[in-house]
């Protein structure tokens, strides 16, 4: 058991000696996926804030010069579009986290 701890600590220290994004292609890929996850999470926060605004009706509609009234149910339609995009972001984050986990975890030699 002590060998595992020492081995883990040695590997951790070896990684610290590398570059910020890793020295191998796999480490670089893991870092890139992490960056994509963070971007998608920030985008998700923004979309969720817009969804709240759309459904709360706190968005201002400015009339155009033609004098036409705004379309019926514009906020519900906008909220629906944003909700669909929200689901796309949830799915993308899950895919990226799964891919990151598969790259981060060592291969199981026993096939489980």
C-alpha cells in the first residue's frame, strides 16, 4: 500500500514539472476539454439568466418604424428557443465530462 502512495506522489510531482497544459498529447487534450467545459458552463449560466428574463417578461420590446405591433407571444417563443439551447449545453457538458473522465482514468487491465 505504501508503494502505491509513493508512486502516486511521484507521478503528481512529475506532472508539476511539466508545462501548465501538460507535456503529453493526452494531457493537452484533457486540458482542452476542461477549457471547453468551463466555457460551456459560463454559456449555460448566461442562457439561464436570459431564460429567466424571457419568462419573467422583463425584456423590453421596441416597436419598429412601421408601426406594427410586436408578434404574439414573443417571450414564450424566445424562452423556448433558449430552453432548447440550454438542453444542448447540458448534453455537451455531459459528453465533455465523460470524455475527460475516460482520458483521466487509467485503463482497467481486468476489463471491468
